[in-house]
C-alpha cells in the first residue's frame, strides 16, 4: 500500500524502488479482495438479489392487481350504468302503465257513471210517465164524477154505475180524438 502512495506521490521521474514486502502485500490484498468478493458473491448478493427480485415481483403483482381492480371497477361501473339504464326504462314503463291504467279506470268510471245516469233518467222518465198517467186517470175519474153529478142534476134523475161508465168512456174517446186532431 505504501508503494501505491509513493507511486501517487512520485513526480514520475523514474522507477519506484520496490521491495519484496510490497509485492507480498499486493498479492495478499488481491487474494483477500478476491476472497471477500467471492464470499460476498456467494453469501451476501444472492439474498439481496432475491429480496430485490421479491420486492420487484411484489410491486409488479401489486401493479397487476391494481390494474385488474381498475378493470373490475370499470366493468362494475359499466354494469351499474347498464342496470341504471334498465331501472330508468323500467320506471318509465311502469309510469306509462300506471297512466294507462288510470286512463282506463277513468274511462270505465265515466262510462259506468254515464250508464247509471242514463238508467236514472230512464227510471225518472218512466216514473214521471206513470205519475202522469195516474194523474190523468184520476182527473178523468174526477171529471167523470163531476160530469155525472152535473148530468144527474140537469136530468133530475140519478145515473147508475153503468151509465156513468158509458159517459166516462165516451168522454175519454172524445178527449183522445181531440188530442189527435
């Protein structure tokens, strides 16, 4: 080692005197360095390289896992978006169905109410006609009774039921024929 120091310190003017000890030291240094290098290459570098490779594989695995998770997340997001579109379509269809059902129910209710109203009007008209016929019949009966009473006073005799019935029928026939004309 001293020879190296002297070599570095020399002015380069001539050869450096060397001794046998310096050569031995250089050879020993070379052998120790080779042994140290061999020992490091056999015992130290393989675990370090193995740890570095494991670390590299772990990092690559995590990168692949992150990429896969990203792909799965993207696929899940696309599936979710598709389901959301389906749900919106289903909701729109359900709303349209509900509107159609409401329209049909309203139409049915309207038709039923119209039918009930028509039935009520027909019944009321029939009731009015029946009441009118009863009233006309009662008026005819009263008119016949009055006519009989007047006729019996005028004639001075009493009219029996048969005469009264004949007078009522004649009066009704005259009334009907006058209506037709």
